C-alpha cells in the first residue's frame, strides 16, 4: 500500500502536523454530517483510517525508541 509507505518516510513532526489536520477535517466532516451537508460520505472513512494509520505508526516508533 503506497499510503503507509509515504507515512513511514515522514518525520515525527510531520506526522503530528498531518494528524492535527486530519482531526480538524474529521471534526468538520462530523459537523457537515450532522447538518446533512456532507458531499462525500466516503471521505469520513478515509480520514478515520488515515488517523488510525498515523497513530499506529507513532506507537510503533515509540515502542522501538523505548526498546533500543
């Protein structure tokens, strides 16, 4: 999967920045969904998965840093 490979090449700061942007987008999408203005419902799932991928990668890096 190209997406996860792109994330692995990013630094911790870049991942944190992207995570913040995705969380903001997720909030906006939830707001749009509540007001029935959501244009692309599949984007909610994409954003949620991207957030999970970034958090997983951050967790792996933290565990690797603690071990070695």
